[in-house]
């Protein structure tokens, strides 16, 4: 898999934690992931354009499918949001949501959309979201298969995000050498750009798991030296200290 480096700055960010989050109501915290996923998927789907060389009926057919897929996805998001709202209202302020049931309903909606419009930009975006849901549920092999499909059929930012998903699955499955290879390729191509920081954190963890502690130290230091204001900086500093302590213990007293 060859990932082409893009010169423009990426507009998507991961793991942002706005300060106003502390003031969110319980319902807003519940509905927020749904809204956030919609924004990400919309950005991914919006980057897909129909080739300018397409002509005649086929061009119209492709445009029509893209439009219908986008509308179908909007309806899916509305239904998911309604399900979350109903569940939250039924549970009450102190009640507990059945998150597994909500995830199952969301998966069913997305699977239906992917089956109908998997060849469209919106369909690939829905596939990415479905893979993310599988990953969150610990179904890493299923998630990796879907991420790989998106990677193979996409370009630019969509391809990179899907490639990161594949590497994340390898790491979760304990396939550290495969994860290192994937992460390293993305990191080398996007050093200093999104998503180099989360990729560096995943890469460093794999280095630690495979006993490559010096490489892990270098990677954590990259995050601290060049992305000190990143949400990952505190974790990178904590893990760096742990890793350096392990190295020192192995070397023994001077």
C-alpha cells in the first residue's frame, strides 16, 4: 500500500477535549459521539468527487447514487440520534443506557447502508464508521477487514485514516510487527502533520511491546519535542518516564 503525502494541512483532528465538556449535561454527553461521527463522515464523504472524465448516462447514474447515498446516510443519522434520545429519556437522569443495544441498532443501520451504497463515497464513509464501531466493541478482525476495504478504495485523507485503522487493529490483536510496519509508513509520510501524533503513540506502544525500548523513547520524545501542546503530550511524557525507568533497570547500577 502506497500512501501519497499531501502538502495541505489536514482539517480533521482526533482526541480533542474542549474545555466546555465539563459543563455538558448527561444527554449532551450521550448524543455528542453521534454528532461527532456525523461530522467526520461528512468530511470524508465530501472529499470524494466524481471523475471529470465521466460522460453521458454513467455520469448521471454515479451522481444520482451519490446523492441518494448521502440522503440515506442523513436518514440513518437521524434514526440513530432518535434512538439515543429515546433511550436517554427512558433511562432518566440517573438511569443507565443499554449501550450494547444502541450499538447493535447503529451497526444494523450502517450495514444496510453499506450493502446498498458501498460503492459510493458516502458508502465508504459509512464502512469506516461501521469498522470503528466494531473496533470499539473489540471485534478487531471484523473491523480490520472493513478498514482494509476503505483503504483499498480510497485516496488522500480517507486512505490514511483507514490505514491507521488497520494498524490499530493489528496492535489490538497483538500483531505488533505488522502494526509497526503500517504505523511507520504513515508516520514517515506525515511527520509533522495529522495524524503523525496518534500514529507515533501507537508506534511507540508497539516498540515497547516488542522490546525495542530505545525506539519507543525516540518516538515519545518526538511527540514531546514537536507537539508539546498535543492532547497526547501528557501520556507521552508519562510513558517516556516508564520506558526510561525500564531501560535503566535493565542496565543495572553504574
